[in-house]
C-alpha cells in the first residue's frame, strides 16, 4: 500500500475518533460543572488545557467564558481540533482514499459531515447541547459500524484501527486529566460524596457507567474508576484495551510487510507497562504525572508509525 493511502486511512479514523472525543470532553466539562456549586468560567481553562488548545484559544478570544470555550471546541474552524474541523478533515481524508473504502463506510462518513455541518452552522444553545453531543456520538458510531460490517480485515483495516485506538487512548487519558487537573475539589472534599459524584460523571462521559457497575458493583471510588479506565483490558475505552488492539494491528502489519519498526517496540513496551502496573502504584506516582507521561509516549508512537510506514511518500 502507498504511504499516502495508509496516511489517509490512519488520519481519517483519528479525526472521526477525535471529533467524538472532543464532544465527550465537552460533556465531561458540562457534567463536572453541574456538580460544583461554586463553578466559574475558569473551570473551562482545564478543559481547554486537556484538549491541548488553550494557547490557540487565547489567539482568537480575549477572555475565557464557558460559552466561547464550548463554541471553540465544538464548531470554530479556527480550531483544527474542533468537532466540525475534525469531521471535515475525516471526510477530506475519506475522499482521498475513496477507492479503499466500501460504499457504506463512505456514505456514513459523508452523511455525518452533512448533518453536522447543518447542526453546527450556528452557536448551540445550552438547552440543545445534550442532543447535539448525542448526535455526534451516534454519527461516529454509525461510521464505525459501517466500517466493521463491510471492510476486509487487511492492511486497510489495520491502519484504520491503529488510528482509532491511538486517538482513543489519548482521549481517555485527557478526560481523566480533566477530573484531576482542573475540576478536582478542594483537598477537604477528596473522597466526599461530591468527589465521588464527579468521578461518576467521568464514567458517564465515556459511556462506561453501566459497565463499571457490573465490574465493581456500583462502588464509586477514584481508585476503582481510574483502574477501570486505565488498566481494565475489557473496557473498550481504557488505555490497556486500546494498546492491546494497537499491538495486535501492528503485529498484522509486521506479518504482511515482513518488517518491524520502532513503533512495534514502543507499543509493546507501553502495553507491558499497563499490564504490569497496579492502580495503587499509579496513584502513588501521581495520576496527573502518569497521564502526562502516557500522552507523551502515545504521541511518540503516532510519529513512529508515520515515519516507519512512510506516510508522506
């Protein structure tokens, strides 16, 4: 496969995942703000920080407000990581690799772009925000469903899946960071009903509330929730699950192309790290520090994949 085609598939699915994930990040911020009696506009500083766009936001806005922050994350074309920008970039990449996709996958992607272009043509009213976020998640799910139901399990499939899971791992880490980095209550409230309610909101933002209850019998503790989202290999948005799939997809590519790259070693080492650490060790190290380190390693893996498979040739 040409590196250009692999690049298009990889980034198409990274952008689809990122668009949905930014919507989930907004949802996390909204849910967390609802649990705080003293919520301020500055709460959105951390959401922007976790999305990695705080400095870029300041270039187009003089002050920070929840309305501007949400609009910037949702539909601002000046933000390349806004939901609308991501959906448009995903569609552009899909057009570039159109012959590598089934008709169902292309149509689901194109229909997603058409609906969201209309839905996000103007600022979203606060009362409409839950429905808009649900539409974004539903449309992303339809693309994945069409892709899984119709695509051959070949190198096209594996490059696409690698893009999905690198982006998903990054998102789960960032959503955890929102809780820790900005919306963590005062130290006196750690372990309180407010603290636990905020952690529960994090589960809801990644559609993991019910499945968490099945595993932990509904006992909402920070350690259990962090364990579920970081180390539980059965949770499809956890870091461990994402890296298990990345290693598997890279293994297929190594078999097909008869060679390995730095990315294979990095992905395997990260998976082993996740399998060999306990949540107590991570919490002792510092959850925020662990997340920061993970995001750096995850970004490095993305670059190594790009270099190893010559995406720009």
